[in-house]
């Protein structure tokens, strides 16, 4: 964490704090913890991400901001997930997801060298090479490499995508569209094969409600995730700054909630108002610090790197 702070401070980022108690859980697809504010007599949510408040600071004129903070998600527990965990989120005006790739790989490289004294780290008997640049692969090319299926050859065609899902024995939902199935295909057939640090970029719009579309392909957005040892470590976008498109994406998320998806986003009117004032072109990135510490300390479980992991009481 000290390395991350030094790295960003030298790039003139400003460290900030944003609210832990939110009136709307936003910035990620996750189920929130709910609490109640007695004086205001309203339900509030422990934050599931710091994204929307940090982007409002970009609108307000703070051109480089970051926050290292605790995040809370009311969902499953396993060796990679704890209900509360620590992330770094950073946002910079006048850059995009390409700029975020460069910052991410250099930051992770600096952490490896400072924590382990080397760019090469052994994790569970597997050597991980954090030397830059990291490998880059579009989601479509990654799927083609491991399944032979070219989703862009039938982009937007949900019926064809469902046929592909059936061939691959993937379990889909009635609300799933072309992009949902493309993402599911990647998760089930590619993700567990990514060992060395790899940027998977250009995601379908359906699974990326806060991301700017690619100009030459509106079905795809400018997003990447960093995978190391078949696990997602970081997630980044060229941020969506069109308030009309953003409202339409939120409306679609609300339709998913109405259909039973408890992890879908809610409409954040304050954030939409900020976008209407105008957000400059912006790149943003979020990374799970606990998972990075797991990799750099050869720890098999997230519980090994948390001083007080969430546990079920004995009684």
C-alpha cells in the first residue's frame, strides 16, 4: 500500500475519502449490506465500490484522484472472497483505458519489486513474471483462441449466441443477450487458462454499464480486466461520460433488477446530474489489494492476508 501511494503521489494524484454509507449501492455488480439511519429514517447501503463518488470529483475539477478503502459485498465467501476487502480505485481526466493499462502494469511491477525484490514471483509453485509490458488480448480473440468461436462475426445476434451457449453446455438466463453470453463463454472457457499477467480488453456493453462504447463497434466497450493465475486482479474503463447513454444503461440495469438480479445497478440520479454538467474524457481503474498481497506473499487464501477475516461465530 505504501508503494501504491508513493507511485500515485509522484504522478500528482490526490488521495481522497468518499462516503462508506450510500443511499444507493452503485459502481459495481454486487449485492450490498443494508443498514438503517434512524434520524433520517432511511435505509442506507455499505458501499460496494468507490467509483461513482470518485468520478463526481473528476466532474468537480479534481483531475487525478484515488482512494484506498474498504469495500463491502454481501455475497459468497471462498479463498478469493471476503465480505469486506480493500481496493484501490483511481481516476484520471484526459486519458482512457490504454493509459490505465500502462499505469496498472507499472504499479503492479513496482509492488512486486518492492515487496519481493524481483519481478518474478513464485505463487503456489508457479512462477509469475510481472515484468512489463503485460500480455494484451481482446476478449473476442481470447475466446477464439480457446474455443474457435468468433463472437464478433455475429455481433448483436442473441439467438445465435444462445445456440453457441447450448453447444458449449453453458447455463444461460432468459434475460441474457449476445454480450452476456460472450462474457459467460470467456468466464467458463478462458479465465482459468490465464496464468501470467494478461490484460483482457474490449468487453461487451451488456456487462459494462459504466463504460464508453468503442466508436467503430457500439456493441463493445473500452474496458479491460487484468488476470493473474486465473484470477481477476484489476478492472478498468474508458469512463462513460454521456449522460443520455448512461441513463439508458441504468434503466436496463433496473429491468434486470425487476427480473430478479439483485446485483444489477440502481439509478444514481446525483451521478447522472454530475454527468449532465460534464465529465471530461476519463480513464479509471480498480484493483483488489488483498488479492495482490496474496500473489506477492504466496498465500493460497484471502484469509491468510487479512488480520481479521470474517468468520462464523462458534455459537
